[in-house]
C-alpha cells in the first residue's frame, strides 16, 4: 500500500483538519512481566523440576502480517498523534 508523506487529517489538539506529515513507527515487542509478579512466580513453580512445559507449545508462525502504526505530526501546532495499528503486508511512503 502506498501512503503519501503529507496528508490532511484531523488534529485532536487544534480540533480542525490540517496538513500532517506521516512517519512510520516500528512496533515494539511486548514488554515482559515483572520478574516478581504472581504470574511469573506461578509459572516458575510449574516449570521447576523434571516436568515438561505446563501448556502446549504454540505451533505455526502466527499471523501473516504485522500491525503498523503511523505517527502524524501536525504542521500547525507541531503535536504528534498516532493512527492506531492496522494490518498490512507492504507499506511505502510516497512523495505524492
């Protein structure tokens, strides 16, 4: 999918449609649970010893596409907001 580098969109700060520059944001990996949390302690207690993994291991590669976030920068007030993730295989910013 081709997306222009500048679009006209609603700015939540200005509360009107203004020119925005578009930037692609890489999705970060999910943060790990705190090592002292109850769920981690329970999991460690189950895995400890000679037993196997407590639940079936996931099979396959997961989803065929990753979610993509776009960061929109308002040219009027210089505030950024994010267009929440949508799934897409190919993404390209064009100078259109």
